[in-house]
């Protein structure tokens, strides 16, 4: 396939997508407004932490099929993969990057070319925003919405193999997009209209958010009822039609805590459950902070220090966008806590990244926030002499509880109501 495409936005999804297109034989122009990203890519340096991505970058650069620029040029296909964060003031989608990308396309596009929007957006965005901007200057293009469905840490595995959804409003656009993605997608390719595809993407992440909120409510109920929620969830999931997710300290990342609000924005009167799930998950850092406060200030500790283990929003990735760790840190700091944090994967974030020893030294409580596999390798016997008080709060049920207790730590696991009930009986 000799088709030429431009991928606009070279972040966590745009860069792997561009490289896979190039590796499949297409001529790809990667476009990003960040000069540091452009310079790094031109030098063969991968700005996105993802297994296999640096090697793929070097291969396609050597092939000559992938070039990088800050300035968009005319191509047969334009793939828009820019970010759509939550606008904290309006509670809806910040579509400014999508708007700028559409305006840039309008300056260079020609009739007969195709625009593919991959950015997660409120339903109707392709037809209400992107198409009018471009059509006002250049009529006669095809328009498609085609969302990614991948898990960070497995992007290069899942982009080619996961089912691909094509949202197109004309048969020609649908077939052109199907042929485009078939260049590297081996999974099933399904076609629907663009607005349905936009909604499907939001539904997928909203489903997970609501399920996590249910698990978090189960965890809080279990603590009140003297039940270990982790055992209860494992037993409930033995039912062939039950799949309860895992509770935790909150929901992070660029999708799950953001996308449900896009549905609430477009249909505010009929999305009460979605809104409540977001509220429940957003409150979990407060629940964790209250636990920490009870175990420190509640026991007479003055000027307490907390060490957070993990800044990434989920385990085994370097992505800390919307991470509940930052929310928890702000809450604790507002309540007078000194906060230190250690994450072996996150290189840049909103909180200074200490060493493990610096994080633990003088801490009155350690809080496991992120379930990185390498945190299981931490030796609690080495940390015991460093901490001021040997208290551990495990918000993910991730660490070996018996091992930490053997090292002298008082271990509290989110949702373990049995321990809390036992403490109440002792106090009485």
C-alpha cells in the first residue's frame, strides 16, 4: 500500500499508531506541536515508555517511511490523535486540541482526502466540530471516527490484535478506513456510524469506571461489616455471570476518570449512575487519607510523615496522568502531613520522586498506592529500621502481608474489615 498519511499528535497512542502504519509500508508524516518531542524522535529517542516501541521507532526511521515535523503537510489521510482532557471549569471535554488539529487540516487538505479522528470525544464531535471546520474551507473529504482500545504496557500487542471499530457515515468512507487499518490490524474490523462509534468508546471506559465504583463501595461496606472484601470478591466472581473489578485508592489515567464525564456532558439528565460512580471513585483518596490519619494522628503522632509507594495511576507503567497518588498527596499535605513518594518507573510528575530510602526514612506510615510488580521485591526488614512507625496501608492488596507483618509492620489492607473489627474489639 503506497498511501500517504499524516498522524497528528505523537503521544501514547499517536506515536505507536504512526509507527505501525509505517511498519506496514505506508508513508507516514508524524506531526506534533512539541519541539522537544519532534527533536527526540528525529534523533531516534522514544519519548513514550512502552515495550518494543524504541526498537520499532529505530526500524521505521531507518526505512525512511516515517518522518517527523511540527508543521502539517498535505496527505491522502489525516489521523488525529490529540489529547482531549477534562475541562475542570465546565466539567466537559476540552476539545481545543481537536479544534486546532481540524484547523490545521483545513489549511492543507484537498477534496477526496480522508480525515480519521481517533481522539476520545463526546458523541457528535466529528460531525458537529471537525467536519464543519474543514468543510468550510475544503469540501468533499471523507470523515471517520476510529477509537483505540489498548492497555498501556501492551499497546504494540493490542493495537494490531484488538477489534477495530470504524465509525463512518458513508459506504465509501467506511471502506477506505477499513482498508487503511487492515494494513496492520489483524483483529476483527466492525463498521457503524460515527456517532455510535464515539459513544461506544465512552461506554467501554464508563463500564469499567462504574464497576470499579461498585467494588469500592463493596470495600467500604466490608470495612463497616467486618468482612475481607478481597476474599468476598474472589468468591462472588466464582459465579459464572459475575465479574466484580478490584477496589483501590481511586481511578487514574487519561481515559477512565475522564471519558464518563463526556457522556454526562451530552446527556446530563439521564446519567445519574455514571455521575455517582465518578463521585465514588473520586472520593477514594479521601477514604485512604482518613485511614492514614486514623493510624497516625489518631494514635498521637505529631508532625506525621507519609511515604507513598507509587505515583503511576496503575501498575507497571510510567504514566501518572490523573493518578490518585497526587490527589492523596494534596489531601495529606493540606492536613499537615509531610509527604514523600517513590516510584521506580515515573520519571516526571507533579510530585518530587524520592528514592525508596528517602521515602521511608522517618515515615510514620507507608501507603502502597500503585501495584508495580517490583514493589513486591521490597525487603520490609530493610525498611523497618528507617521508618519512625512501622505502619503500612496497602490500597491494592498487592504486597505479601505475612512477610511485612513478620518484619514488624502493622499492615492495613483497603477493604479488610476483619482487621478493623478486631481492633475495635481490642479497644473495647
